[in-house]
C-alpha cells in the first residue's frame, strides 16, 4: 500500500491509500493524474494535501501558499518577504495586513 494524490489542473483534489496495481489499472481514474507521495517527503519533496499544488516540471508537491506575499525559495519552501525576528523569548506570527500596509513590517508579537 502507498499514498497517492489525485491532481486536477495542478491542484490536489483527493488523497488516498492504494496498491500501485489498482492505480495503474485505472480504478481511481486516469493514472496519469495520480502521483505517489510519502509523508517524510522522500518522494516528491512534501506530503500531498488537499488544495495543495503539484508542479509537474519539478515533480514536487507544495502546500498552499500561506500568505499572498510569501514566495518559494531555492529549496521550494514558502518563505516570508521579511525574516522572522530571532528573539526566542517572544511568540511571533505573520500578519499579512500589516505587511500590505507597510512592506517593512509583517511579523507581529503574539501573546
């Protein structure tokens, strides 16, 4: 048994566990729209999640973009446009509205 994702127009629409033979014979639809993945990222970089995306040119799954301003880095991980503060004594969270109002800010101290 293995983990599989059904992909439609680059978006993961379903995830399921099955035998490769069942996928190959079309039990779950067109086998060309189904990709195997592993939770540890050893196949296709990241686990597939519903509403995540699949990049066929890189053969990788991506989680949904967490915020409109975040971009993929050279390791294909979502990163904010501003580095997170390093003060470990505080809890920081990203506030997209703060960033959109002033693109020199975005990390907000939480409670």
